[in-house]
C-alpha cells in the first residue's frame, strides 16, 4: 500500500488507497476511528475499519456476521433479498441505513415461520412500507370509529395501545384469506376495505418481524396477520399516500410526544391490572404491561423503565 489519502466533508470522507477509492459516510460505526487511524498513519487499521465484514460484525454484534462473501445469522447462511440489500448498502458506505436492516434481520430470524423469515422483507419492499431504526416495520390497521376492531369489537386500537394475542392463535396458512390473527395491511389494500373515508379509522401500527404469521394471497398479497402490534398514530386516507414520502432508504423514525413527562402510574380496572401512564398535563397512555411487582419507574426521554423488573414502555 504505497499511497493513501483522505478528505472529509460534512457528509463523510473519501479514502484513496493505491487506486481504490472508498466513500465512508459519517454514520459509519467506525467513522471517527478511521480518521484517527489515518492521522496516526496506521494504514492497516484504516483498511480493517472500512471492511464490510468487520462493519457487519460490529453492527451485528456477532449475531449477524460475514465470512468470505456469505452473510450469516448465527451459524445459518442467509442469501435472501434482505442479506443482499445489507451488503449493498455497506458497499456504498451507507452504514446508517444498513443498521436498521441488521436489526430487522435479528428480529425476523426469531420468527418460527419459514415463510416470514424468507419473504417478509420482500413483502415490505413491494408494499413500500418502512422499517424503524430498531428493526420493526410500519403498516396500517383499519378499525371502527370507536377504535375497536371490525371483527370482534374487543380490541382497543387507540393510539398508545399494544394489541396482542397468543402466537398459536394466528393462522399461518396464506390460502385461508380471512382467519385468526391480528390483521395489518399496505396502502394497496386500503381501498378494498369498507368506507375508509368516513366509516372507519386508519391507524398506523408498529409490528415486530418476529410476530408476523402469514400473508394471505387475496388482494395481491397486500395484507398480513400477526400476534402483536403497537398503535402509534392515526392518519387520514389521504395521509397514507404522503406520510412516508420523505423517508430515506425506507427507515422511519416514530415520532414521540415531545415534552411528555410521566407523573405517576395507574392501573386499569381489569383482572389483568394493566398499567396506565399518567402525564403531568393530565393526559394518559394505556399500555398492555401488567403491574406485576412494579413499585416505581424511571423516565429517560420517551422511554419509561419499570422498577424493579426493568420492563420498558415507549411514550407515543
């Protein structure tokens, strides 16, 4: 390695080693370390810090890793569209956009469904639905005007609720188009469901990939079933077409209630003794967290940590 040069700007830096030119974005996990190694003249360290393999192994904490040209989750080789997308982003120096996909892979690989593991990311790409920084994804849920689900009327889908059923209550057969499980959908499905311009509400839900059970084959595979989701917002039919227009590389940051401070905890009047966050402005957020042995809480920004269990609730 006879020659090395580095030039930095507001978005990252360009490194030239011999005749090879590499762009390193400023969200690269080793960005500062690369510049430090260059300043110290440690060319070998610069090469190591920039490598795709080492970057994935750093972001993936050893769970998602690269050996040779193969991406692995644990001991399992992964060659689906998600793995290819991760590697491509890293080759382009876009580590900041690769990190949510690696988190997504860590989540989806916990799903017991083969179909979900192999096809969920492709379904999201086709549906043009975004992924969140913690590796979950955003979808739509159509509910009644009173925020109850259309099928049973039992589930409250107002903002802040976590709706959940047992995993074994989700029908994983895609040929059974209307069956057991919690439903979510893409934009393509919305016009096929009732009167979304007046007779129903459209909720934005956050779904963890590990909780997805099936993608029914009707309506061009534009809906899905899962066992759990978090309701994070309400939108109009028109807003569903524009809300993600500024999302970069398919990563959506869920907005939080700025300035919300929890004053104390209450419990709902049910046998489950579910926790309600009561804010200093008098508003409340219902949760699906049981009281259990909770004796107090700590708040750090939009995250409330229950004590002594350490369970966390996100303020939405």
